[in-house]
């Protein structure tokens, strides 16, 4: 696999986004409307997905810089 192919982003469907983030479906769509969650991209006439990199960046941005767990 060449370097460019290795850096290609994955598309995540809603079930993967929910599993990865731990958020519920309604929360994801509410946060999209609020502008606090990455927007989905259209990948077909009746299909949307999220870029894995956008979800990963959202999770990084949400994590405190010291990355300590909250008790």
C-alpha cells in the first residue's frame, strides 16, 4: 500500500459513531444542529457517514489536556 492510500480516511456509519463516542443517536443529531459535533457527509443518494478523522479530532478536543480520568 502506498503512502497516500495509507492516509485515506475511513467513513463511519452512524452505528460505528455511536459505539465509538458512546453518544446516543438523538444526542449526535442535536449536537450537529448546535454545531458541537462533526457534520456527516453524503456518500450516496440515501447514505451519510462521518469521517473517522473528524470523530477522532472531536474526541481529542473533548479530552482534557492532562488526560486524567474524572472521578
